[in-house]
C-alpha cells in the first residue's frame, strides 16, 4: 500500500514539475494528447527522412524556431503540408509536447 502511495505521489510531482516548466502559451495544453499524436502521425519517421540520423536535428534549425509562437506555427505548417487533420487544440498539444521535449521555452 505504501509503495503504491509513494509511486502515485512521485508521478503527481513529476507532472506538476513538467507543467511548471512549460511556457505560459502552452499552460493549458494536453501534453499527453500531443505525445499520442506525434506517435500516431509518425512525425519522427518524417523527420528522419528529411534530416537523417534519429531525426532530432530538425528541432534545431539554426534559430528558426526561437519563440513558442514560431514552434506552434511550424506544427501548423506540418499539419497543413501533411494533411494531418489536426484541430487547433491538437496543434497546441503537439507544440506543447515538443516544447517539453526539445525547445524548453519557459
């Protein structure tokens, strides 16, 4: 019982920390949804085709994505180019997930 409580508290603290580090633009975003959409849409596979390696170099385009708004705009660009069918809240969620993983705008 105590082990379960400890794990539950640790998970809650971890989630709180992740949201505390999120940029205010993304404070209400559903990061879990963003991660799910990234996996479902196979974003990594497209990025690997474009830049090679593990695809992560796409997240460092020499200062091109230097604001949270630019990040959101790039996610919308991908959505449009790939006809992913994201709703605005989906774009917002994906951008928030990418911010936590790669960009770390605060």
